[in-house]
C-alpha cells in the first residue's frame, strides 16, 4: 500500500458513502416492488402463492453474498444484491397488506429516524462498540429461537403467543438498533483498511446488505408494535 496516496479517514468515509448508496438503491427497489404488488391484485395472484419458495431463495442469496462474495465478480455481487432487494419487495408485501397504509408510512418514518440516529452514533462515537455488537448478536440468536418456538406455541395457546410475539418485537427493536450502531462502526473500520478493487466493490455490497437487513428488521418489528391492523 502506498501511504502517500492513502488517507484512512477519507477512504473510510468514501467506502461508507458507497455502502449507503447501495443500501438506498436496495431499499428503493424493495419499496417500488412492494408498492406495485400492493396496488395490483393481478401481481398478487401471480407472485404471492410462491411466498415460501421466494423466502427460501432469499435465504440462499443472502448466504451466497455473505460467504462467497470474495469469489464473485463485482457485477455478480451487485446483481445478487439487487435480486435480493427485489425478492424482499415481493415477500414484504404479504406483511404490509395486514396493516393500514397510513400506519405503514408512519412506522417507516419512525424506523428511518431510529436507523439514522443509531448509524450516526456508530459513525461518530469514539467508544468501541464490539462488546455491544457481540451481545446483540448473541441476543439475536436467542430471539430467533424464541420466534421459532412461538410459532408452535401459537398453535396451542394463541393469546399467549401473541403477547410473547409482542415482547419479542420490543426486544428485537433494541437489538437491531444496537446492531445498526455496531455495524456502522465496523463498516467504517473496514473502509479504513481496504484498498480499491474488486474486493472493495464486493465488500461495499455485502456491508450494504448488512445495513439493509438491520433497517428491514427494525421496520418489521416496529410495525408489529405500532402498526394498525387492516
């Protein structure tokens, strides 16, 4: 590395800008796709019956981007991220259709405000957030297990399962708020250490996916807490 031509802070900020550009592009694709399906009964009939198949494909794409991004070309990594954002727009429609349009908009604004606030905190704080991030990740694993168990509980005791689901969403909001700050700080550090090239491009896409998932999950759980059922 040529230190004369490399300024860590500037490089880190440039990398973070690229990450947020990709994240915004993904969110825009998801929003356009979801809104289009929401307004079109014909698209709903065509796509929503394949909901669970699409969820499986989403999982495969996320795993591929997370584990195999280094071996991908930048165009393949970018295409995979765009494809995931498109799929997520389809699957999110099922959730959004359960709520009133006004409450979805209000919760989206709340989620965006929380995300921006926690991301700014992660960017500017001098405190190392690694311990908070590790705790949040462990808590997230616990929440995922609790959500799976609660599905079976819903079949037996629906009223109790609904209350537990509400509690899970409250905890999940705190977890993803913490992860947003931690991931932002980690991404800033990655930007300070990575040089431009194919790995740089692919890592920007992977980091965008991380923040994208933080925001989507924050939004979903806030919607479960504050959203008005249609």
